[in-house]
C-alpha cells in the first residue's frame, strides 16, 4: 500500500512540476493517458496500481496564489483543457516502461484516439494558459 501511495504522490508531483515549469514539458512528455476512455472508465482505472487520476485544478492551485490559479484555470478550461487526466504510472512490459512512446506514426500521440501523451495533446493549452495570465514558468 505504501508503494502505491508513493507512486501516486510521485505522479502528482511530476505533473505539478510540469504544469509550473515550462522547461519541464519534454521531461514529462511520456505521461500516457487513454484519450477516449469515459469518465467512469477512468474512475475504475484509477483504482488500479497502473493508473492515477490527476485533478488539474488541485495541481495548479498547489503552485500558485489564488488569483493566478483562477486566471490560469479559466484560460485552460476556456481553451478546452480537461479537468482531469488518468495517467499511466506503472511501467509497461516490453515498451521501455511506457505504453505509447514507441509508436513511430507522427501525430499519433495527440490524435484523441487510444493512448495519447498529455503534453503532446494539451501542452499548448497548459502553457498558453500560464502565458495568457502573465504567470511565469519556474
């Protein structure tokens, strides 16, 4: 149980750091999620050790004062960003620990079908929200 909690904490810290550090985008670009899984499916998946649901508002609010967080979240949601991501946090066998990294097809990691990468799909929205609010990364 302790190791599962630590994995979840690590995943949350990783996304929080990536959301607040512009230079972190490439470092966390391997965060895979199932783009076309339902909210109910994500809820079920987050009960496993392999998937963890990150609530974007919690992560943004943890790193900013209330006014900046509200601005960033308004810009982020206004641009179509989802409220949560259920990311894969447990290594996949035979794929260098990821489930979507080895696909050689350009654009496949952000097409909204199957396994996508958070920052390939939403990086522009995430960092654009910070920029629109004049909040610096880092």
